[in-house]
């Protein structure tokens, strides 16, 4: 029994030395991304539309579980929903609605309006006193002429007689394109040609009437009298023809600008819905900070009085961390930018998120012009009672710095707030607070989400949103959020973004922010996933991003993988090459430190390079250990056999499964106290963890257990062999005294009763 207690104590110590915890899957969280409500009137070609949507704030592409991407809405999806260049890419088949709508026909090559210059020639006879007036007759569709005596006294006459004439030319359809009132281009095949009308938009001031009969343009205009008249000079051109005597030819013209109106039978396609997704929370504690400017409202605000009140709310939220009992304190700082004076507030509650508000004042003398801005620097810190372990070591706190600004003007508001979509004649209650969430910088050509869903109403709810997105190539409708983008020519410029919200009482609130356009440089990002362990499959993935309209050029992507220490380049195994790299399954034969580098380039020639250094841990040997009694006795009632009960307590340190157990023994047949001259006998290999060994001979036996692992995580079979599976026997892990069992005869029992 004493020996039994010894090995039990030893086993207990081993349990304390090794980590038997099972790694849990990373916590996941669900999120929803809205497809912008879109209606397109672009004929049959508009039935499928592709959307590139931003991931929720704080969610990285690598965190998204691809299998969880699900669309919900009235549309049908075309193909799979994927993550591409850091965005959700979804193609939807539009919900169709047949209808006739008005369309306009414009000359795309002439400022969108057709223009004609038509007129008649006027001739003075050789006698110098008569004029031949050429005229178009709309009734006969022919040119006519008439003689009119000179009305001036000069000889030859210098003034054309005052007369009204008609001129004709054909309507032009060359280069005609059709557009909806919203500016969408429509193929002419959808236009109803039987009801096309022609409308004039501008004409010479002396034109009295314009008609458009049967594909023609008929202009009625008056020929002026006075050669000094400005109109006369503008419209008169001397003919380049021979003059005989007093013969002279003049050409009088007038211009007409026009366009076409018609109806088109089109299919209107609408798109909406949401995309639901699951994403893994960061696998280590992460702090997410946000800042909200509550006052002034609107922002900027007009200076009235001797100061402007400013109220700023700062919030911190812990992600991928749940132990609120380990929160020591939250600390918030706020100050005017470039000032040494700051405000500090603390929150001692053991909570995973906290916020504090700060009050400032902008004194009137500080406001010098209508573009005054007071910038603020803010910081949120969370401190832990005990250090928190992360990939980069233990941390005792996390912090994040934030910025915002308050604007004030004296006379003219530099921001044109959008007009309320539903103004109320008699607004009631308290006004709503408009809030905008937008990045400070955006790359040219990239879609960026502008979010006003943080707007609120103290005594009701928000009903409408009106956006002003100056400089953007697209607008935002009556919705809480939308996307904008800017061109390459906008690089270096700062644009205002303004928002007016309306509440259910008809009250309005407005605010604004700014966004600066920066160069459309790509971001080279490479990530490794899988099990970073020797002989396991890992996946190197290219998560590089580039502005939507200037995508990466796959053929320009360059990736290298090399050993830094521990292993060699020959230990890096993968199929094929790393050309046109998107993702590659890779296996590392040896533990060590490795480095992956990536170079990317977009269609504009902008490039970026980055590197990722990571460690491949060794495949740990298993630990072979078993328990059994140190002495057993032969049982005469059981064929004189001694039965040894053995319990296997082997384990693996890195969670790889034990798939094979080989049990052996050897007998000290010459009783010389050594087993070195004895051979092993295999008595079981059924991978059993509890078994009985039957022995017959009196003496000592040594038991040996060999355990073999299988890979507990995916591998790449072509790069591994059986020798790569780890194994060990109890000779390396267990004391000899614990592996020996002695078989004895039980002493006879004597009965002294006579």
C-alpha cells in the first residue's frame, strides 16, 4: 500500500505541473450590415447589381466566419457572398417593376442640348433699290422668294427692308442619348418613338416662333432694319459670291437650342436587405474608444453671447474580455489640443464599458472669423488589477487616444446644412441631437461609410435624415447612413459633411464634421492562421486592401517566406508557387521563427510593403504514465495466476490525441535484479487505458507502455510521414520502481483449532 500512495502522490504532482485545460473556440459575435436601399431605372441591364459594403467597425476581414455570411431581404443573391479587399462583396438580382417614365433626349457632344443655326439669304438687285427676300413656306415645304422695294433713301440701299421670314432645317438625332430625370442613361431601345416631342430651351432674341413639324425645325424671325443695330451685325454674314453692279448677298440666321421628351418603358430594379455575419472577437483584450460631440448643436454654431458651451462624451468598451472583476479603474482625459491643462475623470465600477462627459467653453474673443475650430484631444484608459496575458506579453492597461472639434462662426455659416426633408410649421418638444460618425481621412476612390445612426431625440425619435456631402461623387438619401467617395483630384482637400435630422415633433437638429482625402495607397496585409505548430497546416492569406476604384494588380503581388531562426528555408513546405498570391496552405517541418513579406501595387502604381514575423512551436512529446500495485499474489483458486490491474494515465501536453498504446513486459528470469538481459513480450496493443495482466511465475516483472500521438490539428499529408507522429515510452517518463511488479505466493493459512 505504501508504494501505491507514492505513485498516486507522484501523479498528483504531475497534474499540477502540466496544463490539462482544453482550449476553447474564440467567442463569436453576430453583426448585421445593411444593403443601401437603391432603386435603379436602367433597363434590363440593371437586373444584377454588385455592392461592396464596409465591415462593421472594429471587425477585421480575418475575423469574419465566411460560412456565416447570409443575406436577408427581398432580392435573390447571385453567386456567393465573399470578403474581397476588406469589404463584403454581394451581387443581388433586382426586384423588378415595369413602368413607363419620362425621359429626355440630349446631345452628349454639345452640352446636352441640340443647337441649330438656320437662316435665309437676302439679295440686293443690281439696280440698288430692290431686295429679293428668300423665305420658307411651311405649307408647301418649299422655298419661295419675293421682291421688296428698299425702305431707305440711299442708293444703293444699305438697309434690308423690315420683314418676317421663316427658315427650316432638319432636326438632329446624331449623338442623341436618353436620360431619366435622375440622370440615369437609358438605351434608346426602351424609348417609345411614337410619342417623341421636341422642346426648345433657348433661341435668338429676334425669333418670334419655333415649330417642330415632321422631323423639321421651322423658325420665324424678323430681319432688322438698322445696320448699326447690334442684332443685325450679329446675324448678318456677307455672301462670298461675285458682285455685279450693286448686287450684294447677305445671310441672316438665328439659333435654336432644343431637346427631346418621350416616355420609356423600363424595368425599375430595387435593392435592399441586410447581411448577417458572425465574427470572432479579438483573441485578446482590445479597447474600443468612441467620442461624441453633444454640444454645440448644430456644429458649427453661431456665436451669440460671450461664450459657446461644449460638451464631449468619451466612451470605452472592452472587446474579447469578460473578467469584469479584474477591472481596476477606467480613466478619461480631455483637453484642448496643444494645451497643457487637462480634465480627468475616473470610473471605479467593475464594468466592461464606461463613459464620461466633459464640459468646455469657447470664449467669444477667441472666435476671429467664420471658420473657427476648437480641436480637442481625448484619451480613455482601462487598468487591470492583475496583468492580462496577450500574444505580445502581459499588459496592465489599455488606452486609446481620440479627437474631435467644435466649430463657431460669427456671421456666415461655412456649412450649408441640408434642408429638412419634412419641415414642420409648428415644431414642438425638445430638438433632436444630430451625430455623425465618419473617419477623419479617406483614400481617394474608396467607399467610406458615413453614419448618423447615433443621432437621438430626448423626447421622441428620429424620423428623417438630410445629408450634405460636398465633393462626394454620390449622395446619401433619407437614411441613417450611406457611402461616399472622392476622386483622385480631391487628394489633399478637406470636405464638410453635414447632417440635419428631424424628430417626430417636427424639431430639427444639425451637425457637421470634416473628411480629408488622402492618396489612394494600398495597404499590404498578410496574415497567418491555423495551428502554428510543427507539421501542422497553416494558411498564409493576403488581406491587402486598396481603394475600391483602384484595385490591386494580382500579377504585381510578391510574397516571400523565410526562416529567421530555429528552422531553415528547406523546412517550409507548400504546393506550387506564391505568384498571384491570395492564400496558400503551408507546413513547417521544424519549430522556429519565420518571416513572411508581401509587396502589393494597385492600378495607379501606388504600392506598399509589410512583413509578418511569427513563431512555429514544437510538437511536444506525449507523457507516458500508468499506475499499478507493486506486488500481487498468485491465486490457487484461479489457476495459480496473479492478476495485475493497470490504469493508464498518459496525456499529451499540446492536446494531440493518443491513438495507440502498446503494452509490454519482461521477466527477470534469473532473479539477478536486472532486466537488461531479458526480452520484451507484447501483451496488448488495443489502445486500452485499463487492463489486466495475468502472470504465472514468481518473481519481478518490468512493464513498459509506449504511447503514440496523431495530429490533433489539420496537416498536409504529402509533407509528413509516420515518423513525424510523436511517440514515447514509459522508460523516459516514469521511475523504474513504479514500473516493476513482483509476483509472490500467498503464505498458507494455519488453523490451530483441533
